[in-house]
C-alpha cells in the first residue's frame, strides 16, 4: 500500500525559506514510470498544482513559483523535496504531496485527478 508522509512545514517570515519533504512507502523510485507532485490549498480556495517530478527526473513548476521553488528527489531515500525560497504571503497554504505509480502525460500533471495517492498535508504559513 502506498503511503506519503510530508514534513517540513512551519511558519516563516516573508522572504524566508522552507524545505518540504515527502517520504513515499509502498513503491520504489527505481523504476522510471512514476510521477509525484506538490499541490497546495489555501483557505477558501481550490487545490492548485505547484510542481511535479517523474522517474526520469523531469521537473515542472507552476508559473507562480517558478524561480523561487524547486522540486527534487532522492531515489535512495524514496523521498521528494520542495525547496521554497523567497516566500511570499500568498504562499501560505496546506501543502500536499501526491503520487501516481504510473506515467502521467505532461499536459495533465497539474490535474489532481491524475494522482492516486495523497499525503495528509503540511501547513506553511508566511507572515509579514
């Protein structure tokens, strides 16, 4: 059974940095045909895609975080990361890790429906 365990959230002042981690159990990063992503949801808003990575190390970032956030993976640890720099007030949200043990077409990696497994979320709060 696939489980995703997020960590690393917290409170930070605007301009600061945080690194989120997502440990995946129940499937291995050794294959190429999997995709994982980070999504976030602010109060009263829909869940939105932030970034994704696949087994071939291709990465994609939403325009709202491009240049500030970086998704990466450590296959030896079955873990993906989201390095968040230059945080803004509008980055405040509950951040979720998501996984698909199969391939997702690039054009659909921002769709929540393409991911079968989700973590519980980790809160990121940015203050002025």
